[in-house]
């Protein structure tokens, strides 16, 4: 079981909404939640200053930009995202070990100009893709083998960890070892709506499977009382759920 501080630190609230709503929600969650996820929609709408705004409100930021381009460009983008304040930044393992190494160089360069290094997490196979989708792009190995191959490649090339479904977390923890950062979306507290997610697990099950951090959006952001919803997840993780 986690302490209250550990549980609060394990939850990343996905801000899939406009800037004004995001700031209003963050003001409510301030003092409880410690992490927010800024995805492409919010980032492209608001620019890098949204990261700063979140820091001012007291949150660490997972900047989910899923970088995937030539290594030279990824190096520059990772440096810029890090200097914008990203605490965690996502990249695609599919860009090859050279691209992941480029991202690592980028965040390392930025680290010389800020007080800590941005952590990298790599996407392996998007959870929206199945065996048919892999076949369509010419990949014939089973999805789970492709996920494992890309996860190992990414961590060997300098990524601090990966993003995966909670149902892959145990296998990934075994493969990547105790130090890898394993971030899992698709988390649903018991009794909450699944929405468009398919392969879900409860917060406690995801942590028990080896996840380091849980990305949770709508169960908190769409709740009638987001603060109560956040606290209920913390209670579940600390074992004080009733
Ligand atoms: O609202 P919900 O809890 O489903 O939000 C999960 C967040 O995690 C969303 O921002 C979604 O885009 C993201 N995500 C996901 N599945 C992945 C990767 C990212 O749901 N495989």
C-alpha cells in the first residue's frame, strides 16, 4: 500500500480540455494532485507557456507530445520541450534507437540550463492498434512481442521508461526492471464509466502490476466533484477505501 503522498504522486490527471477549464480544474485540485498531463490539444492551443502556468499552479507536468521524426529534429524538440518545463516527455519508440538517443541528448542539453533532467517515456505500439493494424503497416509479429521489442529498444537507447496499458504493466516491469518509469493510461476506479477505453484496470490493480504512474482523465475531470473523485482514488491506493 502507498502513503498518501506516494498515492498523490502516482496520479497524473489528464487535462483533455481547453485552457480555461484546465486552469479552473487545477485550482480545485491544487494541494492534492501533484501531476497533470498536457497533451497535444492543449499544448497546440496554448503553446509552451501552458507548462509554466501549470508549474505556477503547483503541478508537475507530463508533456505528452509523442515525438516521432528524424533524430536531429527530435533532439531539438526534446530540448525545447524540456526548457519549456516538461518534467516527463513522451516519444515514440517506433522512431528507432537513434531517435530515442536524440531525444535523450536533447533533454540532457536542456538539463545543463535547468535544475533537473526531463524524464523520457516511450510509446511502443499505440493501444488503439491491434494485430490487423500492425499487419496493415507490414508488421507480422504478435502485438505483445512488438511491444516488448520496442520497449526494450527505447530503454536501452536512453528512455527512462514507457507508456503502456495496465494489462501490460506486469510483463513490462519484469522486462525493464525496477528502475523503469512505467506510465499507464486506461485506469478506471471500480464503478466509474469505461468510456472509449477498452483494456482497463483499477488504480490499485495497475500499481500492483508494477505501474509507476497512472494517467487518469475523465473519472476525475468529468466527475461531479473532481476533488472527491481524486481523493477516492488516493484512498483506494492507500488502502483506506471503504
Ligand atoms: O479520460 P481517460 O482516463 O480515458 O484519459 C486517458 C488519457 O490517456 C487521455 O489523455 C488519452 O489520450 C491518454 N492515452 C490513453 N491510452 C493510451 C495513450 C494515452 O488513453 N494508450
